[in-house]
């Protein structure tokens, strides 16, 4: 198969792998942080850092969720203006990656705050952000809705073996 051609199955496999990798990254770091804290390995000065972090981490988490949606919607406007399906899909993939990265970055920030302070608030925030990231799982239905695809493009998306070029 030509490198410039892909099927809808290959496209969805690629974005689902990216999404899964980001989810697993947050989950594994969360497990590591939890184990690290409960094995008795404490960080020095965690209480001093908690004063500032207890405001910054939740604010960043909230801003991250809103920013991820805002940036995604702005990038989505560019996607819908494209004429070719392949162009739309490539731009959609990059928009999803940015959306996922904003959530993942804030999850990591919350987990680092948990590692530094041992406060369960930060672990809980990271867990909530992980749930949000899981809920953002890409599907064909979301793609069709987001990109406002016509009937022909919908057919190409649902046909797993259709070549998109």
C-alpha cells in the first residue's frame, strides 16, 4: 500500500493507540506515585509546598479542561474548512492530540504535587482528569459529528477497508 494512503481502520487505530498510550501513561504514573508514597518514601518539605499547590493545582486542572475544549473547537473550525477527507482527518488527529495533551499535562502536574506533598487531593484531581481523558476516547461517531461529514465521507469512515486519499 502507498504510504500516502490509509484506510479508516488504520486512522482510527492510530488515534486510539495515541489515546491509550496517554491514558496508560497517567495511570502508570499514578500507580507509581501511590506506591511511592505508601511505601514510606517521603519527600522533604512537602508541607511547605502544599500552601501554594493547594490553589494552583485545582485551578490548572479546571483551566486545562476548559482550555482543551476551547483549543479543540478552534482547531476543529480549521478542520471543517478543509475540502479533502484526508486533510480533515489529519487535522482532526492533531486537534485531538492537543486536546489530550492539555489534560495529560495537568494530570502529571497533579501527580507530581501528590508526590511532593502526599495530599490525596492531588491524587484525586489526577484521577478526575484521567476519567475526563478516558471520556474523550475517539470514536467514529464523534469524528462524524465533529467534522460535520457528508454522506460519502461518512460511508468512507464506516467502511473499514475504504482507502482515504
